[in-house]
């Protein structure tokens, strides 16, 4: 019998019992623990890391109409967020769904910085008022798995990662549904 183990499992770690999980959970854990480590080499020679494998499996599941989102969920609603200097007023990261709505955020004295950063698998971002930073709101979310509506920002909303050279405009249809003042 072959036993598949994710990278952090020790050889003597039990593979049955309370630690047993399904293949999707094993893939998510492997991608989180070793995103840049080699996961597969295809017959044609293409190499795939754990992070790339998780992304491809997620896109395939989404394309097939699956509505399963794994990971933690988070709602950040109705908060006052403020920071001075080089750190964001909020730096949010969650492995599942994130609802970020009706928040007021401000970054003072943080030129070249981000006022609020949000990384999630899926996100609903609505009715926030965020000011300051080179970008008021940085969204690190798959563009196909996000809704961004009725936000007011002083420096706009961008998507991408860090550093700022990877940022891009929010794009259609969301750019037109938010206000930059």
C-alpha cells in the first residue's frame, strides 16, 4: 500500500487516526508549509511547486462549478483603523473567505506604503473609506474571486503583491464602481 505524505510529516508520524485528512487538506497544508518546493514533474518536463499545484487544483475546481472554499474565514466590519509611519493600518491575511466592509482606515506619514493590505482566497470588499499611502488598498486576491464595490479611497485600490512594481490597477468592472478622491 502506498502512503502519500505532505512534506512536513515525519516518516514515523501516523497516517491514520486523528491526524487523517482528505487529499484537499493535505494539498493545502503542503502548499502553506512549502509553497516554493517542488511538488510534481510532468512527463513533458514541466515542474510544479506546491503553491502552483494548489492554485491549479483550485482553478480547476472553480471551473467545474465547485463552491468549496477551504481555510479560515474572516469578517472585518465597522472598524476604525489607523497607523503612522511605515506600517499599514491593517495587514490582513486569511486562507479562506474575507469580508472587509464599512471600515474607516488611515495611514499618516507613510509615503510609498500601503494604507490597508488584504490577502485572501476570496474577498468581498465594500463600503470602506481608506486614506493615505501610495495605494490606499492593496488586494492580494485572485481577480476572479473578488467583489470590490462602493469604496472611497485617497490613493486608489490596486491588486498584486509586494513590492509595488507588481501592482496593477483594479480593472473592470470594479474600478468604475469605486471612488478615488
